[in-house]
C-alpha cells in the first residue's frame, strides 16, 4: 500500500513557534498545516475535514473573549475526524491549577481564571470522550523570527516604543524557554506515544524584572525606555486585569525529563538577548521602510503639484529671452514661438496650464508692442493685433481641450479596467472556490480512512508506464481489493487460442497450468466471446471461482482468475468489484502500451525485440520485486555465448524459441534471455529448446 504521511495541525500558534514546529516535524516526515487567518465556525470545520490531521497542537488563547467556546469547538471537530493526539499549549502565568512546584493559590486575574476553566473543559473531554489530550504548560517563549507584539518579550518591546506606555505588574521572576526547545519537547510528546494528562516543559531560566531590564535596556535605541512596573499588592483586584503581568511560578519539568528524556538545552540569556536584538532590528527596519515610502510618496505628490507651474514659468522665461534677442537684433521671425509655448503646455497639462501660458503670452505680446513703439491699446481696435490675441486663446482652448479629453478617456479607461478587474476578480474567486472544493475532495480521498480513501490508495499503485510493473501491481491491487490470496493473470499471445500465465499469487494459482488452451476450457471460450465476468456458480472442476477479462477497446489482452473464494465472497458484489478492477488495470495497461509505442525506438535495438541494457536491467529489477512481493518462482536469466552471431540472425533465433512473456536484452556486454516465474524443473526444457535453435548458454542466474 502507498505510504501516507502523518499530518499535524497547528492552531493559535504564534509565527515564530510555528516555524520551529514545522521544521522539527517535517524532519520526521510529517505534513504540517497552519491555517491562514483566524478560522472559525464552518471554515474551521471544513479545514479539519479537508486536512484530517493525526495530531493537533493548539495554544490556549485566554486573551480571546470566546476562548472557552473556541476550545470546545476545536475538540469537537478533532473528535469528529478522529485526531489521535491533542496537545494543548499553555504559556504559564501566575496561576496554573497547582501545576507548579509551589501552588500560588487562587487565580490571579481574568486570564488565569479563563485558563482554569479551559483546563477543566479539557479534562472533561479527556475523561468523558476518551480523547488523547495532554496539557503542556510552558514558560514565556522566545525565538528566532519573533516580531514586535509576539509573546511576552515582543509585547514588552512593542510597548516600550509607544509614546504612552502601559505599566507592567511585577509579580516576581519570569521564566523563559527557547521556542526550539519547546518544539522538540512537543515532538517527543507526540512521537513517544505517552498520554499523560499534564506534562509541563520547564522550568527554563528565570529573570527578575531588574535582570531583564539590565539585559534589554542597553540594546534599546537612544531615548527608548522600558515601561514602568507596578506592584500588584498596591492595586485593587478590579485593576489587575488592566495591565500585563511580568512573573510566573517555576514549572516542574521532571516528568518531561523522565518520560521523554527532554530538557532545555539553549542558553536562555544569550538566546533572549539575540531575540531582543532581532525584534528591535526588525522594528527599526520596518520604521525606516515606512518612513522612506512616506517621504517618497510626499516627494512624488509635490512634484506632481508643482512641476507644471515650474515648467510653465520656464517656458515663459524662454519665450522672454527669444523676444529680447529679436528686439535687440532687430530680426523679424515669420513664426511666433508663443504658439509653440501655449500648445506645448496645453497638450502636456490641459486647460489650466494652457490658460496660464495664454495670459503670459499676452503679456509678452503687449511687452513687444511697447518695446517696438506701438500703442498697446491697439490690441483692442487693430483687427490684426486683436486676431493675434484671439489666435493665442484659440490655441490654448484647442490644445487644452484635447489634453483634457485624453485625460478623461484615460480615466474612463481606468474605470473600465477597474470594472473588468472586479469582474475578473469575481471569476477568479469562483475559480478559487471551485479549486478549494476540488482540493477538499482530493484531500478527503487521499487522507481519509474510509472506503473511498482505502480504494484510492490501493489503485494508485497502478500509476506506472512500465508494463511488467503494472502486472505485478495488478495482482496486488486485485488481491487487496477483493480480499483474496490466490489469483493469476493470463495474457494472450501470438497464438490467440492459448493464454500464457503472466503473474500468480498463492498456492492454488501455482497448481494451475502455465498456459491454457481456450478451446479446452468452456468458461474461457465464453469469456473470450462475450467479454463478461465469469463466476463458477456450477462449481465446475478445473475452473476458477471468478474470472474477468482485461480489455483495451474490443480486444481482450489478459484474463484475471481468482481461486479459493470464501462463502461470503460468492456474491454479485465481488463480481462487480472484479469487473471494476479489470477496467482499472486495462486503463493502466493502455497507457503503458501507448508509452511503449512512443519509446520503442529507445528501448529496443533497431529492428529487433532485444532490449537495450538500461530497460533490460529495469525489467530484471521489476521481476525481482515481483518475486519478493508475490512469492512466485524466481525468474531465470540465461546469458548467451553467441556473441559472434549477427544481430539479425540472433534476433531471428531468439524470436523462435522464447514466448511473448519472456525477454531478451543486452546484459553486461553480452546478450541474455530472461524467463519470468520459471521453476528449476523447467530449465532442461528451455535449454533443449535453445540448443535446437543454435543458441549456447554461457551461464544461468536466478533473479530473486
């Protein structure tokens, strides 16, 4: 049967611990699933049904208002899909239901009260529903990849960078444990198969607030300080829930040491220091990136706002210089460059800039009239001057209109594109939903322990393009699906009235002939004519209990025979199941036949049935695996001594003295013949046949 990896589901696990768990479990060849986002309700139920985990690790989440209901749902889903191992991870606080070396007594705050209720709920599920639940208390965790806000160190550092810091309740020394050590402890807890109700991983290394502050403060940027601390005894009980707590009682790790051989190995002082440096570095990096992006966006906005005006003024200055040069030199140009100036600004930036350039050009026109001794008021009554001014306005309106129209078209195209993207997004979401349904069904089939998954894992063995391997697996698949021990597969050959045995399994199949004359067996004659399944309801001698044809198109290429059915197996169900199996085998063989046609030039020596060395060696290995799996007679390898014969002559002789199920090929710089499922008693007959064909045997080997 195909190997199926075990599956682990992580829920509520912070990212840095999830990465450590993935790494250690994947080394043990587990599939690790981490849900994306906060799954709940139907989505969470579907996730369980799709992944069908063998084990679940869930971090209790007392910070959630629905933490108890969420735990209850998780355990119900786990029971529904038969999760075999459940670990409930609990980061220790002041109170842990007497799990510490010293019981601190009553719950300290709301978080501890919720933890106590979740512990009680887990105990009820373990006792009443017989779920394999283990509560795993751990100290505050730290590790590589921890982000601001993750865990106790991340929370304290995130608070330190805020302008308004929240005070921290100092309730004694706080114990810390490496996430890598915790991951190995959880791995051992699952692999060892132990099922204690409670298994603390600890105690870790303790740090008072002063020690923690002395370790962390030198690493903080200048001007950043840790939050202030308050003594819980100075606060009324109603205020205890308002502030985070620093401090926990030590966990007793002797049980983990005794049952799992686990103990913390990391240097917690150095590890915590490295984690703090990584969190600070990551925060500084994110702040620097955010600041750079903000500055870039502001620069871009300023440029987009001021560049048109700057370019407009630059154009005005250029036109002024051109005007000054013309007046000083006394030259008269037939072309007014103000048209170019107005048109350029209008086409580039639209009506706003084109009208500004029109006004500036009008100023230049009036200045030119004054400097050349003309009356500037003539612009109002001189038709030529007035038309000149009007032409400026016309160019400004025309170019501004075209530019704005182009802008509006571009915006409309953007709106259409946004609408198309929305439609494409809708279609993509529909496609993704369809793919999710497909994947869900696929995982259900592959992972489930029901009949569908069982059949799928059996028939998946037929996924091959090697014909000999398919025949081997066909016997195994048929035996497993029908629950039988004795069967044989016969194949048709060049002589259509004979069937040759290809593979066999069991003693009853071994007692059957290696070849069958179709005309002498009425059940075979009927089966070959009609292509239907045969069941020996008349209990005829010398006939199998059940037989089915393997057909590609209308041609029967093989027959599967079953022997020794039990009384319960004489039913239409077994008949239909064998018919289905034969069709699956036919599909696999059809695929292999097409592959054989495409690869024939690469597998055989030109114009012969003699295999090249590589495919011949693969065939030998396939027959060796068949013997080990089906326990039939070993194949016989006869190395020929006729190396002096021409290839065409050798192929002709070989073709006349071996059967269609036998093989010839290149073997270690010689030629060899391979006879599958050949008992030692048949060797003299084979040797005599080869001798008559003029083929000599250099040596004989068993393939087993």
